C-alpha cells in the first residue's frame, strides 16, 4: 500500500489543485500519477508536450510536472508555453548536471526534481511552489509607468496587462520587498526560490526578460553588487 502524504494546499475557490503531468514513459507516468493521487492531488496525465497543451485547453492546471525528454515537444519548450500561460512548472528528469538545471530554470521552471525521486518530496515541492505563487499580503507598487499588484499577481505597463511567468514575478517581488536596497544574485535566489542551490545566473536571465517586458528602467544594475528597484507608493 502506498502511504498518503499531507493534503495539498487548496487552489482558488477552495478546490483541490490540478496537476498536469507530462511524461512519455508509461510506467513512470502511471506510477507518478498514482503517487500524486494518493497524496490528495487531482492529476491529468499526458504522454508528451502536444497532449499536455491539448489538456491545458480543456482545463488550465494549477501546476505542471514536466519531463524534459519527450517526443513531439520537449519539456523545455513545453515549460516555456506553460509559464507563458501563468502555469508554474516543476521539471522531472533523470538529468542532474548543473548545466541541465540551469537550462531548465532559464526556460522558466519553478523547481527541478531528478529521478529517482521520493513521492513525498515531489508533493512537498509542488506545495511550496503553490504557496509562493499565492504571494504575501496585498500590496501595490509603481515604478514609472509600471504598476505591480503583488497579491493579485498582476502587472500593468501604461495600463496594459503584462503577462509574467511565475519565476519572473518572484524575482520582481524579491526586489520589490527590498525596495531601495541592492540585492546580490545569491540573495535574489534565496528569496525567490527559498533555497540556494540554483545557479545565480538564472537571476540575470529573468532580469533581462523583465526589462524586455517592463522597460529597462524598472530594474537598476549596480555594477559589482547586484540589482535594485526604486518604487513610489501609489
């Protein structure tokens, strides 16, 4: 009998969170689906990235577990599509080299779990991502023509909504929480991912994306030290 773990955090409206599982190995897919179901999650299991996107069209998941090596559409490409829709992603893969982790996180993944994995650890990682995604107490800040609603996870530029991936938003939020202070890349990693194992270069990647979306003036580079955001209260 497979032991059940803690009940996952509820999604919007008090419902059980839906996990989109994209895994091409049928044995791994079936086992992972069963393990997550036993731990209280709802699960939609798919065999590749194309099937996963079809499932998203039917019902938007709260979070996704994505294998990197899949046919038709690989996990990194799928991650980019999902994060563009605001769906957080935990990569599940046998690849454990630092370069593989960097590539996965650079694609927008929120976390990275290597095979073989412990089911309780995977479930706990999913819960941690969802907790971070819900965010802290209500707060709104402005940087020039950019308005950031932290609690609502909503960003506008000149009145138009700007879609951010969950990773991009967490990096922006870490800087907002420390407005006026210069944060090193390592500090941003610790705040945005609640850990220190990620390669600090992932911060540079997400800052570049934020600048493209929000404007170069939003995040200031303090050469030799790190990044800073100066905001005005609305």
